[in-house]
């Protein structure tokens, strides 16, 4: 469990541990320790709901492990090097599927990506189902409610880019991608109404919300991101245009709450960037050295050369929730898919110029297909190791670049939930 590195929250830390544990169990807890919080006291108290909100953010930071590495390896932007990491090795299937093990439904990381994200959803539901009637200041209640809806939508977003169908009602039924995206966008619209309808309190912003996390603009970016995924291009453009050019949001680590990718990328060197990220780059692209180093590390299993990354250099480095390049490229893609090609090229050139590259013109990008290919390339270089490349391959019709199109469902889920869809 990773909690937020803010000394103002020390008083809530102990109860948060108990609260988050409670949020994942379906049964009533027996009171065996008079000093431990009961489920009822947690879910019906101001302190308990506050701690749930803090713990929910910690749960998602913990889930970022699988949410970033699995899409990275499956999509072919990352390579795994450790022969001892059998569970990670299954996602690689590189260079040909026949030379490696398939992804088995008993893979522990497969279960983790499913269960960790549903752990976030369960905590969000506990907040939303129990906050009414508690004596929060209106601006604190609005902030917690909006945060819970955002994090629920965020967890669904990770899942629907990995699995063909997901559950959006606590496991009772599974829905397809269009229905899941509709629910994600509904949650985000409701979250935006919460945080814009009532001025948020300093108490929420300083002692509940994670540091350096712009809540409203994260909602806007995710509305743009998932509108694009749903094919709602005019909506995606409108939402992206709401995001100021100086906004940002990160998942914060510090103290005992460490970013695991420092060890994965630099300590153990379990993962590296597949060599084509450097060797296939346009000369002068500053993102190449921003995200990767020129030295190779142990060859990825299957024979691919990998370069060491240049990100997450310390245990305290934050993980971006999104970037300004993503926002600009959402605009570019929405415009391109609306066949507004000159405007799309203008947005592409903003990103190219940020990366030290010369602008391109209509003669160089004469068709919608050419513009979309350029956007895919710019997303590949700007959004490296963000967990988005696999989804991009699917959306741009390049899913054949990935090792698999979809993940199988965990065996333990299929064994206990007979409504689970068949594995792809």
C-alpha cells in the first residue's frame, strides 16, 4: 500500500490502513481488537470516509505497477530482461509467439491488474455509498465525491483497454467496450459537476487530495481521452480545449511510499525500452534522450535489444497522470478524424516543435491517413511508458504490432464468477 507523502496526513494513516482493508471485504468484520476500527465505524464516520479517500489514492498508485508495465510490454515499447520474472515474461511473446509461453490465466500479475483496479473501484463505491448524511463541509464533500468518481472511472479506463469486457456493477454482469466507455464518461461528467458546483475547501485540497494533483483538469483530460476512445471526436476536442496550457497532475511518491519503477528500470533493470525507440527516431528528437539512455542493458528475452530508460531515476519520482503533449495530440487526433487536417497539422507541429523538430506542412501530410500516422508516431515518442501505447495501437488500427489484442480473464475470477466471458 502506498499512502500520500504528506505529513499533514499522519494522523489519518493508521485508520487508513484499516479502512482500505475493510473496503475490500464483502463480509461484516468480527470485532476481535478493541483498538481496531470496525467496518460500521469506518463507513459511517467523517474520519473513516476521509481515510478512505486518502487510501483510495494510495491504492491506485499501487496499481500503477501493472497498469504501466503490462501495456508497455504487450505493446512492444518495453522489453523484459529477467529470466527469473516468469510472470512478466509471458506478456512479451517476442519476437514470435511460438518461442515463448502464452499468457496463462493463473498469471499472478494478470490477477493483480484486475483485482487492484477493482480494489480502487470498491473503495470509491464505499465512499459514494456512505458519504451522504455525514457532517462534511459542502466543499469537502464535493471534493471527495468528485475524486471518488474520477478514480472509479480511471480504474475502469485501465481495465477496458486490457480486457474485452469488464464489470461496472460490482461483478454482477459484464459489459462491452462501448457500454464501459459510456459509464466512464458518465462518471467523469458527474465528477466535474461535483467539483465545479461547489467551491472546494482548503481542507480537502491540502489534507485529502494528493499533492500536485490538479483534480478538475484531470477530469477534463480524461473526458477528452475517453471521448476519443469512444469515437466522440467533437466532445474530445471540446474537453481538451478546456485544459489550460500550464496545468499538470502527478501521482506522488516519497518516504516509505516508493515508486517501484526506479528499481524495475534502474536497480534490477527488469525492463528497458525496445531499441527501435532510439534507432527509429527522427534525428534531433529531444524526447529520445528525455526518456531513454544510449547504453544498452541485458538483452530482452527473445533477442530484442533494449536501452535503459531515463525516467523514474529515484524512489520518489512522480508518475504523470497525463501530460500537455497528450492534450495537444488529443486535439490533433480529434481534428484529424473530423477531417480538419490543416488544424490537426498545426497541433502536431506544437508537439514536434517542443521536441526540437521542424514543422511539417500539408504537402508532407497530404491525407487523413498520413496525418493520423504522424499523430501515432508523436504519441509513441511523447507518451512513452505511460500505459497508453497498447490502446493507441488498437485505436489507430495497428493492433497487429502488439503481442496480444486482449488479456485473458484470471482463473480465480472465472472459477468464482460464472458470468465471466470466455477468454479471447
